């Protein structure tokens, strides 16, 4: 660089440089931002920072600018600027406040996290308790904004000054007490780069347990439920209970498969979740301790990139009561997550797993973010985060995707 090519002056002032915080509040209408900066332009000030929010038609516009030095061609001073801004604000029935100080914003503390809160509804009491819990960890709330108003109220707190793990532990306790869902994730590019989502099927992607739908057709619901209960009590492992339950389906006509496919009910928000993730370039898969006879149909219907499950053996048009091939169990689900991630070219740290059952736990803990979805307490406690509202699309908010972005993507695709 030659001496004549001096770098452009930076707008970031040193700590001792005088700055003015200009705050405008009032009824929002088009042209306020342009009007304020047009007013400030006459004083040749530099813009250091701008924040603007509009809540129920009211605007709060904050501008941090350098203080006029009186060296502008018109010799204008800080006093002149104050008078002009107030007169402009008065003419629009806005309130203006101008606060003198020095330097830029206080730097944000080390250790930055996003705290996503899902309330159904979100009460003032919960909000107070969450904010107090954040403060008690030594964290500072830098920003708060709403991610969604539907189907739950979702807000995100940007917090700095405390390690993400400390915050997660403190807020997990608070969430359980308050009955709201709180997810804490580390800030940074990693969060924007989660690129593979793998879901359990029964009671996660769909509302049903597929084996129970088959059992209803075979008239052995009671027997299947007894085996399930024994597995829950730890008397049988997943593979034993799978074989015991499938055995009860022996002799069932293969036409039942088609009926069961029709009976499967997607979880509310499932289509929105998958559609939005796909539009954002994510890859999406399912792993199930259930059956390919159902997951293959779901893969086609939803356009999933990956699907793996157990396969019911069918011979001469009848279920044999056996499954073929490798069994997808608790360890198998985690193995499949790794395999999908490898095929997708996505590091494990950038994967998200969602599930409700004990056999999802290894998968949830293998993923970069494990989400327990309306899960049993044992699963909820072991997962990174829990969602306890019955809407699968709320997982989008945990990834920092707003309802507005979801709806905008839908509109563009129409
Ligand atoms: Mg499940």
C-alpha cells in the first residue's frame, strides 16, 4: 500500500471518544429510520451501531453515533444536533432521548449461548424465573427476540459471560420446575451448519406405535402390550421383545401392511419440519425399531434422504412372525446415525437426533444436538434438550429458525 492510499477511517471509536446514544420511541410508520439518519447526516457523524425493534406497532430505534466535533462545514455542535433531532421527533409525535457517553458498546462476555424457550403459553412468571436463573450463573442477557408465536410462543435469549454447559445445567433444573422447554446451544457458526437431522419414527415422527397397529389387526393387542411392559421393566432387551412381539403376528395376511400404512398418523408439525429442513438444504433421515414396510412409505411421502428399520418377513402372502436382516436396536440407531452422517458428508457435531424412547438414547447422545421429544423422564434427563409440546416443527426453533422464515419459505415455494 502506498502512502497516498490510507485505509478508510473506521467507525469504531476508541473507549475515550465521545459518542451519542440516540433513542427514538413511538408509533411506527414508513420513513422513520430514513428520517432520523437524514437528520443526523447534517452533522457528519459516523454510525457505530443501530438496533431497531417494532412491537405491536411501536418502534424503538437506537442509534449509537460519534459526537459532532464542530469541525463540519456548518460548524454544528452536539447542542445543535440535540435540538434538531428533538424537533424532527416532535414533528412526528415521537419521543427522543439522547444520552452522551464514550466509546462503543461494552464488549460481550466470553462464553456465548442461545437460550431458546418454548412456552405454551409463556407466562411472565416463567420468563422472570429464566432471566433470574441466567443472571445467577453470571451470564448477561444481551438480546431477546421472538422466534415464533405459533404453535407455541418461542423466544430466544442471546447470553454471554457464562459457559454454555453451566447455563444448560442451571436451566434444565428451572425448565423441569416451570414446565417450559428450554434449549441451550453454543453460539457460533456451528449452529448455522447443522446439516443432518435423524428422527425416530414411532411416537416421534408419527403418533402411533406401528407394532400396536399390526397387533390390533392380529387381535393380539393385549399380548403385545404385556411384552412391551416386560421390556419396560427391564425383563427383556429390545431385540428379545421385538422377536416376541413379531412372533405374535405370525399368519397375518400381508394385505394388512397396506391398511397399517393408511392408519399411521403423522405427528403435528412433521410435514412442516421436514419440508423446511429440506428447503434449507438439510438432509433428513429416520431410523426405527419398527418396520421398513411402513418407513419406506414415509420416506417416499416426505422425501426423506435416509430410512432404516427392521423388515417383517412375508412368505406366500403371510407374515411369518420373523424379521429379516440386521436388527435396528438401541446401538443400531446410533450406528445408523454415524453411517448417515458419513454418507451425507456431515460431521457428527453438525447432526441433530430426535427421539422419545430409551432405545433412542445412544443416538441422541451421539448427535451434536439430541432432542428428547415428549419423552419418558429417563430419556428427557439424559438428552441435551427436551421438547414437551406435541408439535414436531418446534424443533426448528431450537435450531434458531423463526416461524417467519418457515412461512416465507412456504410462500416462495407456492
Ligand atoms: Mg419412539
